């Protein structure tokens, strides 16, 4: 019998027929076969409307481009990646042909105009599938079945608690004996392994499952609905007080709140969720915008960095009226694509959020303020390094209320001009605040690592500033959470509660370190008594840890010439200026270039000037600022 290599060596190479203009796509008819049979299929050009809900779409990681396998299309050979080959093997039926859509086969990848046009249709393609099948890869570890069963079982626990208490939000802190949630580290390690599979780190998969009517994930021979994964991850988020182990995926949670929950397709796997999760997501994202959609993508990987934009053109927020933010065009330079997107975002949303995001990029590599690239244009390929202050819903009004924001974008020089005030100068900057210096998972196992809360205070407490007494310590701990309480409230209005959570944060680290070390300066019965109260202490401590981590990681605390504490961007250095623009909710740190031209360093929080004080004609802080003038950001 001829070998597979001999069979394919006798076949001609497959070549594509062109696709007509309009909403036409190619679909793949996958012939039935057994595991080791060659993959045979036929490729047909069809009207998207004619095949609506009659095909299944595949979501997968392309994998290593040099690892390929042959398949047979219309009697001719075609090479695909091993990852897609394994997916087709898994999804092929033994007896019945299936109609499939897979991007690497159904789009002629070597034809940029066709690729751009089909990418523009991608949202409709995934919306029109009867189901999206997600291929996570082979189960090399032999744990997929156990992992998916654990996910399903824990979601059953969540639904049971919801039935018992009316909602997850009503579930109280439960004693270990009455808590039905598994505290087995090995079980949660399975979950961690699952959510860290490569598929979760790719840009394109967000749109692919987000628009699905139904989505099922396959890891080897094990499968679980995507909705169950979201249910479990949101259970972790909404009931943190029930978990001593907390392996929640923030990447998945943020994608759910910021992207999945905003798609408007009526037929959706979102109908399979515990109802309060999507309801809460909509409550906490009252003003959704395309910046947040793109931010989720920036945390993931792509092959072509233009896909940080093109990968989300199927989202309803990707256009305003009939105007798309950009057209998918793989013949344009990425700098032109990013500039057009930045200009549209400033036009659609105002400058506050786009500028805050531009200064917060740098996870993969740092921003280069010495380059000729405009510093206010968001470089999505750098990845989001810090969370975004000044987003809709935050209480800040640094630029005053009822003031018109002047914005002028010069398409030739690619500069952004706004009216504002240079209000202060940075005179001292802290070390970078690492996540490991904030979160319990890093601090508790280490008996020697100093929490950032402590080393920042030690650096600040003796430096002259405009705060005194208890207000000095409060100013620092409020700065580390950007003055925020429960996302939207002013923490200053809840000072007793704020102080309690800060105290609980420090106490919890100390208590857990004692328990981990198995020793205490007190008697054993004393620490046993402390541990009985640990659940409530943990709840208060996690409240501060959550906001503190989101706000301060990878930022720097700073002190200004006028004695203010601030929280600034990672590239901040002494000599940078604090600028407040009329009508813009947050201040920014700028670096002088020449005259009134500056580079954008990033958004900042300055404790004491976030309520419009800079533009108050009575000058309540005695800042003696100059009159507002045009400030150019290059």
C-alpha cells in the first residue's frame, strides 16, 4: 500500500478560484473519515446569506508555520499547519460530511486584497456559524478530562449557591466546613493549566468566540462549553471570599466585561451564563468604547501587528454610524493604520482615554520617547503595561467641568495640540512598583520581601509635602488606588472604610506569613484564634489588594515641586511636567522637547488636584498657574 508521502507526491497543488465582490465566502466540505485516513475535502464559493447557520467555524492557534501536513482539496494537495490538521482530524465525523469554515484554508492568505476584504467580513462569518469549535490542542499531559470535569463540577456548585442565596452576590463568608467550593490545590492547578493553554493568548480568538451562537472547547478528546469556563472564572471574581486559592484569569475576565458582553448578537452562548454575571458586566461598563476592546487585544499575540486593529473590525464598537475606524488593508504600513485609528479615537471619544492608553503601553518593549513616532499615538504592538486611569466611570474632573476641550490634529506633522496648563514639576520618583510587591500570592510565601506599601512609605514619610498628620499616610494609600473606592466612588468620602481595608491588607500579610512559617511570637492558641477570624480579614484585605494591584502595578509614585503625591507612568523621571488640559478628566506627565512642544509620558493621578482645582479662578491651592495656552504633543 502506498505511503501518505507517495500519495501526495502524485497530486497537483491546489489553486484558488477568485471570490466575487459582495458577501461571498468559501466553505469547506469535510469528508467523513477515521483518525489516520487522509483528510479530503471540497472548497466551494458561496453567498454568506445562503449558508447562514449551516456551517461550523473553527477557532484555533495557527501554531508553528514550519510544522505542516498535507490535505486533499478537490483532488489536489494543500499544505496546512499541524495545529489545523489536528483540529480537522478531531472535528471530522466517521460517517457524515461536515461543512466547515477555517481561515487558513477558506481565505487565500497570499492575496492581500482578498485577505483584507474577507477579514472585514470575519465578524459576520463567525456570527453566521451554527457553532464555533475551539481546538485547544492535543492532551499531551493526560489531564484534559479531569480538568474539564472539574470546571463543570465547580459551575454546578456556583449554580447551587446561587439557588440557595438568590445570587452569588448574596453568598456570605462561609466556614471551611460549610464551604462547598474545592480548596484542593491540585484541582485548581488543573484549571490554571487549562486557562494558560496557548489559545487564550491569541488576538483573533476573542472575536471568534465572542460572536459565536454556541462555542465548545476541545482539548484532546475532552470538551467543555466556553460558557462554563466563563461561569467558573466569573464565580471566582464575584465570590473571592470563598476561595483560599485564587487562580482567576484576569485576561479572561477583562475580555468578558470589555468585549464578549458587548457584542449584540441575539443568538449567543451568553444565554448559558449565570444571569447575574452578564448583568453585572453591563453595570460596570456603562460607557463601552472601542479603546477597551483594542486594549484586550493588545495583551495577546498576533503574527501581523496590524491585526491588533483588524482582528476586532467585527465588533459593533468598531464603527460610528456608517464610518469604520479603519478598513482592513494589508498593503498599508502599520504606522499609518495606528495613526488613523488614534485620530478617530480622539475624535469619537475625546482625548482623555486614548492619551491615557498611549502612555500605558510597553509590556513587550518600552515606549521610545526619543523616536520620531508621535508619542500620543497608541502603539498597540507594545502591549498594555499599566491599567488605564481616566476611563469613563472614574470620578475625576481634573480639567474642570463644563469646559470645552480644544483638540487639533495635524496630519502632516502628526502632532496633537490641546489647551491646558503646566501646573507642576516632578522632583522625586520612586522605583517601579512591581506586581510581586503588591499581591498576596507573592508576598505571603516570602518572609523577606518588603511590600511596596511599606518601602514607598519609608521613602516618602520624611520628604516635605503639603499633607500633615494622618492625612500624609492617607494621601499615600489613597494615591496607590488613585483615590478610588468600588471603581467609581471617591475613597476620600469613605476614609474609615479605606483605613480599615489598608490595615487589613498589612495585617493579612503578617498573619499569613506567621502561619506559613509555622511559628509566632505569640502562643499557638493565640494564632489559632487569629486564624478563626481570617475569613473576614481576608475579605477586607482582598478589597484593597484588588484596587491597589489594578491601579499601581508597573507605575511609580512621585512627589512634585508643589508638594503633591502622585502616581505616574513607568517612564516617568525627575524634571517631567504635570499638565492639566481644559475639560480633560485626568492630568498627564509630559517631557519638554522645545518651546511648548512636549512628548507624552503618560497619564497620572495627583492627590489634591483631581477635582478641577487647577482651573478654579479662586486658586484655592495657591498654585499661581499661568493662563491656559496651546500645548503641542509630538
